[in-house]
């Protein structure tokens, strides 16, 4: 089995400090830039033509995840006080950053922009790196399931976000299986059919571990929020393999 107990426990990135920096909303632009500006207290214009350097992808990733999580919290018409805590557990937010997360989360719940605007900006920003969009979707699943269940309205919301991200139904089902149907069909988590031979099962597991290991996210310079999500995804992959291996008597 390929299990790695050394997977990192990442800490929240420094984006919460960046949110208070002058012009960060300008650098991001779009609906997420407007959201950041509302937190930072700066007047914003669109990113196009603004001389603020490269768009800060770590800020877009984390802010987009917060915004979509906040909108998801309202998808069933009820906003539970534990939603921010669930987000903080998923991305390992330190106590010093809690206030910033709460401000951003609460503002995102109240904005007139719908979740579609935030999802489309993420899709446009990370269209060249769909693995990051999968990270966002995985994070949303983890937050939705923090209360022990993913409700129908949340699943509908996640499916809509997935479609905006460009994932086909099969990809959505594979991602969802890591969170809601593991015991029923661990093969779906691994992207395999039950008729797959043992050698292919082992090879597939090795490939998935290599592809999704948090060390790869660290090496690519991704924000700690993405690394935290990758850590949980790897755990789900290993858990699915354990079930398959036990069923087949694999060593």
C-alpha cells in the first residue's frame, strides 16, 4: 500500500494580511476584487488596464473558495453559525486569521453578486490548471459535509459550480464519491470498474497517490489552502483503496 503519514498539515496562507493591503482588490478585479475591496475598504475599478502587476492567484483561489462556501451556506435557505468554523477546519485557519475569514465570509453572503459570478471568475483564472478547480470543488464538498451530511440543496449547488468549472458528469461523480459514497462504491473514488484486475487496481492507486500528493501542491507553489484540501483528498483515495484491497485480499 502507498500511504504516507508524512503528508503536511499546512497552515493558512498570508493572504489575510494581503487583504488589507492597498490595491489588492484592484489587482484581482472582477467580482472577487469587489469582494476583497469591501473587506479592505478600498474603492475598486476593473482589473483591465490597472497597473498592479500579475493577478495574485493565491488570493483568487482562497477568496473564491470563501465566496463560494458562503453562497453555499445559503443554498438551503439556512445559514448555520458553524459554517465559518467548517471552512476554518478545512483550510486550517489560524486563530489570528479568524477575524479576516469571518469578515470575508459574511460579506460574501450579503453581496448581490450570485455564486455564478465568483465561479466563472475562478474558471477563467484557472482554466489552464483544472486541478486547482478540482481543489476548489473538493474544498466545497468538505465544507458541505462538515455537519455529517451533504444535503440535496448543497449537492445541487455543487453540481452547478462543477458545470461552470467545465467538469463533465463523470468527473463530478468521481469527485463526489470521495465525500458521499465511499463505502458504497470505493471503485468510483479510484475511477475504476469492479471488473478491473488486481494489477491495474494497484497501478491506479500508485498513480493517484503520485498525482494528488500534497507535496506536489507544495512544489507547484500553491497556497496552503490548496495543500490542505489535497491532504484530505489523498486520505479519501487511500481509504477507498484500503476498502478495495481488503475486499480482494491485496497486499
